[in-house]
C-alpha cells in the first residue's frame, strides 16, 4: 500500500509567514514557510509555463492536428486549460486558441464516442458553446449549442460520469452554469434524472442491496466518481430532487460511509476488500468531494464530518507517485480546496497549498529521476501536467476553485 504514495512529512499546521525552521534543509520546507501571496505568484508563473508546454506538445508539435479529442487524455483537455487560463489572466489569445482547438476536436469527433463531458462529444459541444459565447462568435456558439441539443441518449447507455447519463447531465449543468438557467430545459434534464433514479433503484432492489441506489458498469458496482455511485450522486446533487429522491441520495451516501474501510478510505466497488486506492476516481478523494457537496446542499453535519474524515485519509496517503487529476496529487489537492470552501478554515487552504508546493518543488525532479510517474499521457489534463497547471491556476482564487469536469 505504501508503494503508491510518498510519506507525508510536511507539517500538518501552516507555517505560513514564519521563518523556516532552523533545521530546515530542503527547499520544500522553505517554500511552505512563504506567505500565500508569494507562493501564489510562483504557482501562477509555473502554471503559465506549463500551459505553454502543454500547448506545444499536444498541439504545435502534432502539426495542429487532433488524434485524441477527449478532455480526459486528449486535445480538448488542452482547450479546457486554455479556457481556465483565459478566465484567470484575461488573455484573449488563450481564448482564441481554445476555440480553434475545440473546432479541430469537433472536426475529428463527428459525434462519436459517449455523450459525456470528460470522454465524449458532449464536452466538445458544451465547452465550444461557452468559449464561443465568450469570444463573441454568435454563429459558432449557436452551432455548438445546436449540436449539443441534437444528442440522443440510447436506452442501453450506462449511468456513470465518464460514459453515461451522469456525464451527459453534468454537461447540461455546465451549459446552464455558464450560459444561464434554461439553456438546457429543466424538463429535458428531469427526464435524465428520472432514468438515473429509476436505474439506481432497480439494481438496488434486484440485488437486495442495503443502499437505495446502486449503479453497474461492465459487471462491477463501482463506488467512485469516474464510474460509480459517488459520481452519479454528485451530479444529482445539482438537480431539483423530489423528497423521496433526496432520501435515496442521502441513504446511498450513508451506506458508503457506514461500509468504508476501518482506515477511513472508501471501497473501489461493492464487495471490494483492497484498501489501496486513494484517487479521485476510486477511493476517499472523490467521495470526499461528493460528501462536501452533500454537506453544502443539505446543510448536514453528518456529511461534513465524513468529508473531513475522508480528507484526513487524503492528507496521510494522498501524495501519490503520479501528478494528474484522476489518480495523482493534483486531483487529491482539490479535496482540501473543497473543504476550505465548505468550512472556511485556513487549515484546508494550507493543505491544498502544501500538496501544490510538493508538486511545484519536486515533480519535475522526481519524474526525471524515474521515481514519479509522468502519466500515460504526460501532457494531458487528467493524467499529466495539464492537471497540475490547472490546479496551480485554481489556487490563485481558492474560493472559486472547481475540479475540472466535476465541480460546477
């Protein structure tokens, strides 16, 4: 289990604005002692340099051609990073290039793949409509919005965030968040909610499970965000639910809390006994984000307490030997940003900064030395340095931070 992560030897409490300890011999300790404003400037500079590197490697070096259009590992992730950079800096060149890349993704996609944000064409159309609207291109905005509204959901579609109904529904919410309520009608979204609730109840009843909702993908009943229960529930928390549906959502969360590992970590799937994954996609980090969302939506101390406890697991075991969002340090840092937004406590902002400082100080060296994995797609948003750059940009305004493709 320990082989997956580095021991967290950073101080648990902030030493911000204090002189580094006399016995501090490493650059990370010195970095952690700096005021937040100072480290933010360094993170911003690093983020923009990383952004430029991502663009060079995924766009310019490939002859401005798209080979993987997805947000997860492909060129759409580069567009999303440029979109974030524009939001932070106001650099219109970033927005212009973002729109150019999205159009290239659209030309290659041809409506293929799942109707979801992270791995499918819904992400192209949704991000394309929002970026075009910001750039003042009414024709492109209307074209992408029309394509999105023409998406048809099949009966055999799964329910998860990456490949199924939850991922499509999140795309709808993304459009409404950025373009205004009603861009995608509530009645249309309600029909998808109905299918998610019905499907979750059906499997739970069929298998006589103690959770009122459960979902299955490829024969496995996943608990996590990418493919399972926590991801579906997170999307449902942004919907207007009926009283009985609210109780089912709460019941599903309580089921996971009650049946987590003794360590505080969460199972990968129903019946799983391997307590080794502390990732956004599987384990405590992703579930923590869903619990924090539930605490905010319901005002429930039970869910806040569980989110904080999951965060403690991430602090102990979350310095993974990878850099990315999906299963790396960058994604795990968002747990602390979420807890900071929920509680307003500076200790969580410090912990998010600490994870970012670890990356800023050591990622490049550890990757070059072969003791940290660069990701199977090292420049991508979800597996590579694109996600690290996105995290650094989010730390400039932590109260507005959002895990890309998951938090609204």
